[in-house]
C-alpha cells in the first residue's frame, strides 16, 4: 500500500509541479489552430445518437482520442479501456479477457454493448463481443473511443446494460495517403499495419490491413485441477499465442456510405477450460460484417437515416479439456470441438426532427433476423457423462446426431424507440426516451430513460439520470445441452437493471476539470446456474451496486495533460448481502503525458487495483492488490513523417494475479498469474 500511495503521490506532484511549464513552454510550441482544436469541448454521438458535447450529454461519458491512444502506447482496445474510471480487465482460465464495469464482472462481458462506428458487434450465441474487439480493430484505425457508463437500452437495445462502448474508426480525411506501421517486441511479437485514405470531393475511401502474431508470455503454473495425479502437467507454463488478420473498408459517395470489417483470429487458451494445464488448445474464429448507410435530409428540420447490415460469425475451436493420457485413456487428451455459425441480417430507420429551436425528436424502428446453423460437435469422449468417469470414444468423431452441444435456431427482433431532447431554458436540458423490444424466443421488454443536465454556473454543471436496461438471454443459456455441468433453459426471461446516477462537474480554471459521480443500480432476474446436477440456467439472481467515481484532469495543450481517477464500488448479492466476488472495492489510476520537446513525447499510466474478494466457500485470502506502471516514448519530427515509439508494459515487473474463478474447488491455488515486464517498438511513416 505504501508503494501504491507513493507512486500515486509522485505522479500527482509531477503533474502539479509541471503545471506552469505546461502552461507556458508547451503552449509556445502549439499553433493557434491546434490550441483552438484542443480546447474545444469533447463530443460524442452515442449518448443521444447525435453529436453533443460530453458535458451536456445525458450520460456519464468518457472520450479517448486517437492522439491519446497513440501517446499511451496501447496495444489493443482493452489497454485503452482499462484506463476508464470504473473499468477493470482480468482473464479466465481459457484466455478470454473479462471487462468489469462498476463492480459487475461476468465471464463473457455480455452486459457491455460494443459497437464499431455505431454497428453493434455483440454475438447472439453467447452475448459477447470481446472475441471481436480485443485484438481485431487495430489501434491505428481508431479515431476515438466513446464510453458511456450506465444503461443504454433505450437507444441500443440488448446488452447496453452497464456500459456502451463505441469505437469510431478514422475517416479518409484523417489519413490522406498511406501510413505504414511495423513493430515487434517481447514474446516474439510482430505487428504490421497499413492505412490508406482517399479524400475526394465526393468519393472518400478509407481502408486498412493489419497482421498481428505473438507467442505470448510463458507464465509458470505450479498447481492445477490435476495436481496430485499422474496426469498433471504442472509445474508447467501457460500458452498465450495469438495470430490475427484484420481488414477494414469504409467508403462514401455523397450521402451513401459503406463499411465492411473482416477478421480471422486464432488464440491459445492460457491454462485450459478444465482448469488443467494442457497444450494444443486453441480458439479459432472468422467473422465479417457489412453495412450500407444512407442519410437523407428532407428539410432543414427533418432528416432520416437508413441502415441495412449483414453479419456472419464462425467458430472452429480445438479444446483439449484434459491432457494426454488422462484417466489412463485418451492418448491425445480429451478433445472437444464445438463448431457453429451465426448470421444476422437487419435494418434500421431513424428519423430526426427539430420540433422547434430548442427541441429535437429522434424516433426509429429496428429489425433483425438471426440464424444459428451448422452447429456440430466433434469429440473423443461422451460429453453427457464426463464426471466422474469419462467414456473414451477413440478417435475424434462427429457426435452431433446424438450428443450435440447446442442446436440450430432462429431469432427475430423488432424494436421501436423515441427520444426527445428539450432545452427548457438556457443551460437546462431534459432528455426523455422509451424503447420497446420484441424477441421471437422470449417475448417483450420496455425500457425508459430520463436525464436532466443543468449548467447552473458557467464553471459547473449537474446531471441527474435515470434509466432501465435489459440483457437478452443468449443461445448458450437457452439451448446448451448434453453437458454434464450446465444446460440451457428455454423459459428464461431477460435480465433487468434500473440505474440512478448523479454527477457534478466543476471547471475552476480552463485547464482543470473535476467530476464527481454517484451511481446506484438494482439488478433483477440475473441468469445464473441453479443447484441441480447438471446445473440449469435460471432467472434467480439479484444484485445491487452503488459507488462513486472521482475524476480530475488537467489539459494544457494537445501534448501536455494529466488525469487522476478513483472509483469506489460496492456490489452485493441482494439475497445474501454478501459482496460479489472477484471485484475490488477500490480502484485508482493516474495518467500523465508530457511533450518534453518537439521531438520527444513521454506518457505514463499508473493503475492500482485493490484486493478482490472470494466467493462463499473459497477459504483462500482475498486476491492481493497490485500496481502496474506503463511507459511510452515517441520520437518524432526529426525526419519528415517518421515516428518511432517504444513502450514498456508493467515497467517494474509487478508480480500479480487475477482470481482463480473455480471458487471453492480451488483448482488453481495460486490464482491466474499475469504477464511481467514486456516491451514493444514500432515505426510508422506517412506518405
């Protein structure tokens, strides 16, 4: 704790001591145009579906710009999101990253809605989007990331439960030519990125090609679920290799635009899905989405927006649940290959109307048809009777006809929404909205929102927010079968959340801002496993969360800024009063960026996570708190458009772990150890 406090105090003192330097020397290096652009209020789209300044938005929001992402040396989207107040990142035993938001943590992060250019990418089969987000959209492509903490179902429907994240990609005008980036670093990592932008008078094209490959860290695991048996591979090392290819295309001609995204990824599985250290396990997926967008301005006060989309996802995993020779059988290990494909097609009509000068109405209709198909299961064991004694089937074979893991299915979604933004008097704004969703497989849900934003002083504003949101049961929860651990339930209802928020923002001087947020959420009908064997998904969970977020920033120029944040969150089970496991009560961060000269930029991120509790029955001590420090340096302006960046993650080689999520079984007694110090160097050049 002393180390943590000293680190944070040193960062704060550095910020304060450099304030005058930021305000004078750094300002002299900025042109008037750059300063004007930098001091403009940050804007976002996702709060209201129209561009609005963050401070006037009826939401608790954060915007991270391309320059901030570049300065911090982020490797992927999660490197950026972990710096957002109230957010945390941890891992599962099979290398799926989990995003915690305001004390809510689930294995698939299905309570967070992810979008790319306002196109939702959460999958219907498991509700998640992290398969497609973590390493697919290259950070070089990102113009900004918009984050709303709180419900967003009124505008976006399912999964907009605790947060909405919109990754906005660059436009042709942001590139204007060709940009090449190549990098490499620890764990035999290679990364190559090509960006192209053609900014014609009517025709605009932005395209990218990205390739990433790494062996990943080899982290020592001392004990696993098989320790004490002759079949364990412990002590041994994890496998975290990843390889991915990503293509993105954006084109527009007048009011018509097209977006397309293709990605293919193969990643190894850390320890393994059975909490037993294995080799040769990997998850492979291929996905793409296409979207056409037409914007029609009917009159000065009336406009419409029409979108149609096609999404496709395919997974082909090779999961070694238990190692070679397990139980005196399975010479190649216990292997499962649950294949599937998902396809969705749909469209949306949005109409915007200025009723009068200070009143803006948004209304829309949404339709989507989802098909899950080619669901197959290849395995070398009988998946229905694994515990206590597995049945060896010999070679891997297709068992879909008698022991499939899920099923082919369909889903249709109809939705209608309306929202009104009214500036009642100067600096007093009221936003109210309502959305109704109909799902063919579980029924209907209606969700409202109300927000008041009051600029009661030129240097301060107040936000009072109320909203409800839902998460639709996914196909795993509805249709899983032939599984000895858990099965689906077609009678599930959507999860529901009601959230109240209050925020006060203060700007004592132009470079400084202080924001204090309070939130309270009541969650009903959580989908959890019951106590049967095998466990059945049921709507039986309830939780409540309350907390505060304190954020202080100092922005002097585009290259000289700092931010401090602190989050207190208290999530608990409503039925038992016990704290929800695996999340901290306290979290803090400090970020500082300093343009030392016109040739050198320095950025430091300090992240502190408090101790994390265990679930009932797990007798181990809480997972210890930890502090990580990242450092990024950029050399620039020494030769045309050439830039060289060096980044060190976990600079002080902090030894820390994420919680072993096996709970009272304590399969991985030493928890999930995380990577130590690592580095990356990249070179970029614009033509």
